[in-house]
C-alpha cells in the first residue's frame, strides 16, 4: 500500500495533485490511502522524551492514524504547499512526531520508497528546498528517496499553482514532472520491494 500525506491545512491544490498521483498509482495496480492534515489536530513535537521511555507519544491526537499507517505501508508520497519557502508547519509536525515511531524501532520506516511533491503560488517559491527537506526526512528515517530524473523532474514533482485550483490544472509542466517522478517511484518500488 502507498500512503499519500498532504501537508496542506485546507482542501485545495495540494490535495488535488496528490489525489491525481494516487489515482495514477491505483491505475497501475497499487493500493493507496490518502491522509490529509486538513481538519486534523496534530500538535508539534514537545521534545518531552515520553516516547523514548514509553514507546508512544504523550499527545493523543490525529497523529494516531499515521502511527498505524506509517509502519505498514511500502511507499510514501509527501506533498506540501510552500509556506515561506519551505514545507508547511503541519507537515513538519507530522515529521517530528515520527520520533515516537523511531522510539519503538529505529528501522520502523526503513526500506520504504519515498517521493515528494511541492506546490507554490509562485513558480520559484521554494519548491526544491521543500523537496530537499522531505528527502532529508526520508534519508534520516531509512526511507529510499526517489526523484524524477533529469530533463523534466529532477528532485521530484514541482507545481506552480498560482494560488488556485484553476491555476494548478493549467500547470502542464507540473503534471509532466509528476508523471516522471511517479515512473521513477514505480520503477524503484519494483526494484527494492521484491
Ligand atoms: C502562510 C503561507 C505562506 C506561503 N508562502 C509561499 C511561498 O513562500 N512560496 C510560494 O510559492 N507560495 C507560498 N504560498 C502560497 C501557497 O503555497 C500556494 O497557494 C499553494 O498552492 C497552496 O496549497 P493548498 O491549496 O493545497 O493549500 C504561501 C501560502 C501561505 C498560506
């Protein structure tokens, strides 16, 4: 199963693109599940170290859904809107709260495939920095990061939303980068997940 995590606090362009990616994977025979932070309560990590002692997070909130899903899925797609040139605070909270999973087993997220999608209201609004941030999370947690290869996608899927659904639907280059990245993701999945 492939888990798509949308880091947007609202149900708009990020969810639209992520749903599109998951639909494409479903068409290729993958089972997928979407988790959006939209409408969810996920507090930031408190660094209380309760999880290191107790193997669970002290905060009981909507992260519980991800604590169940993350260990069992074989692939992860994190998608984020640009917020001040980087990922959203909501997606960062998800990443930091994974410390409680790491406390259970340092390789709990290991050997999964990960890809990234970044969307900005501006064409160059920090998308590549955000992808680097997501890929850094993947590397730290033993997740195998995939980009989209040269000539069109490079680090991953980058979108220019122009701050609207109409804008994102017109971003042919963005969808081209998504398609290339998904192809690399699928190739890596079959290479490493046998
Ligand atoms: C607090 C905030 C900061 C933002 N900062 C950036 C930015 O640095 N660069 C950019 O290109 N767009 C920025 N945007 C615009 C969003 O990234 C853009 O509208 C995106 O498509 C929103 O995704 P959503 O529709 O899924 O929420 C910002 C939006 C908000 C609310």
